[in-house]
């Protein structure tokens, strides 16, 4: 942790803790629901300095640092921001994060750094997520950022997947002097950051500027290449790559096979719905270029962040009634509270203890209603969550023109099936021998992110990629 000036030690922490709190400024709900532009209004320098000055600088290790998957030195960054040294603060984040401008926007800060801030006990936590995004944006506007490079090693690494894990790995490898080529199944780089997160949470402009940093550092991008189908990992080694990193995420939508009618027109899987609803046509895979047909009444089934994104996307696409159906109560919902509040403010409604069991067609053959059954919470399951139990005879119908299934995600098993000696488990998750390194059962092949852990956070995937990048560097030095 960076040393705080000794004169600060005399400052009363209680006085800092009691300084007034001003929440994030958001565009009015009735305005923002009409477009896909940013919802959060960016801090100006004065506002950033005032907010950072609320940090009481806990003794090391500060709880916010411990809760941050990247271990960002947040107290030191807060001190620099308070002094108006925004570029220096951005440098703090670059030391431990490959995507600070992204994580500052999309991380569930209320469950990580902000949720661990000691000010939660009696006051309101420091808005460290928004401050992280502010400093890096300020740096880019005023002087730009260049990934630091070193003498070329002469080694080549193939990174499969241009999402958070792949980019975290590529960042470290570039800094170590290795040549990096990123292979992506979609036309454009970004993975989840582009094709999964709506523009109102992460502007495509922010992502484009980030990708340009990688291009300037020399990364090569090969799109529309589905590893395992168009090309195998064995072929990558035959082409001269010295190591391979797999960071393909977990992007296969979970199915609702027990409910008849999921194949009706008007029923969408979340990935298909979000991609086609948020991405310009020229950036879409050719199989997804048919426009969405959104009815007046939309239901979204699920309780995670993806469900919130689908609800808010449906509202922006013109739906008049948008309802989330979830089989447990709000207490058990895995998604972030902040996103749910924004969805409610924008007009979405929630119906709990509700389980869809059948999708019903109208006279035109398209979706007209969803038959549901009421649930009650029973005993906890293996993960400690109370298991939902159907209430016999409680069936009812919800009118719907469009339904979106946001039930979670599974890995694509194709890489495991097409790569000899690569150990996989649980429907295609890639097994790693050491989570701190990401090394797999196949020599020279490393992996990290959601394809190893199952669906998780952007920041945890990025951190896994960075760890694998360091391990690959060590592997190449010994090779």
C-alpha cells in the first residue's frame, strides 16, 4: 500500500466518515428508457475529489482491498484522487487490473469493495467503483494510456476468446514481450463485454477505446473463427504457437426442457435476445441478423444480472408491460440489487414464487401466454438456498407476446471434445491443475474464467486470465 503522508494521521477519521454523501447521479428513468445510452452521469473532477475525501484510510489491509478480486490499492487511489492527481490514481488501477474502465462500471461493487467499506456500519460507503472509472476515463482523455511493452521474446501465444479472461491474459503476455493472437468466434472482439452487456451499462465507445490500446500494443485479432469447429488447438500448435490460453467463457444458454412450448415464435434465449437487441447489425454473426419481434407484453424468466439486462432491454425496445418471473423470493435472487432497482425505476415489475411450466400459442401460432404455478420455499439445497416447491393446484396464466429465458449458462464442450488429453468435467468445464496458474492437463494449454469456474463476474474472469498470463510467461521461459 502506498504510504499516506504523515500529516494525514492527525486527521480525525470520524470527521471524514461524517462528511455528506451524494449518491450517483442518474439520468431520469423516463428519459433513459428511451435509448441505450449511459445511465450513470460521470463525475466531474470536483465531485470526484469530494467523494474520495470520504475515505477514512483503514489500516492495511483495508477491507475494500481484500474484497476486490484484483486487490486494487483502493485507499492509495482515493488519496491521490482527493489531491486531484487523477492520472496517478489511474496508474494504481493499471498495476492490478487489465480492465479498470470496465470493472469500474460493471462490477457488483455493492457486493465487493463498496460492500466491504467500513462506512457501511454507520454511514454510506465510498463510491469507489465510479471513482475507478472516472480516473481511467480522465487519463484517456488527457494523455491516453499505452500498455507498457518490453523486448520481444520471439514466442507466440494463441488466446482463444476475446472477452475478459482472454484480454487479461493478453495484457500480461504483451507486457512480457510475447506475440499475441486472439481468436474469437464472433465478428468483433470483446466477447461478453460487447455481445453480452448492454450499452446502457457499458458503452461500446468505452470498449472500442480499450480495444485500441491492445491494437496499439500489437495484438492480432482473428474473428469469425470457432476453435474446435473451424480450427483445433492441435492445429494452432502446428501453426507455430508456443502456448494456448482458453478463455471462451460459458455462453451456452441453460435450457427449460421440462416446459413445453419453448420453441414457439416469441420465445427467446437470453443470449440471442441481448445480442440482437443491443448490437448493430454489421457486428452481428450472420445467423443473428434477423430483427427481433418484440410484443407489447414481455416476461423474463430468471433472477440474475442477465435477467435484469433483458428486462431493461425489453423496455428500451418498446415493450409496454415487462415482468420478471422468479421461482424464489427476492432474497434468494443472485443478481445485483442496484440493477434491479434501476429496472424497477424504469418500469419493470417482479413476480416472485412463480414457476413457468408451459408456453401457450395463440391462434396465429405465436406465443400468447405462459402457464405458471405458484411456489413455496422448502428445505435448503446443497448450496444452502431454500428449494422452491410447487403448490399443487395453483396453476395460472400470464399473458405474454414475448418471453426471454434468462436461466443461466453452460460451457460449450466442443474444445474439450476436439482436444486430445484435455481434461474436462461437468458438461464441458475445463479442469485446471492449479487455479493460480490455469495450467491444464495438456502441456502448453492454459485456461481461466467462466469456462473453468462456470458463470461468474467480469473481474474474476479477468483476474484468472492475468494469473494464467504470468504462468504462461514462466512456462515459455523454461521451454
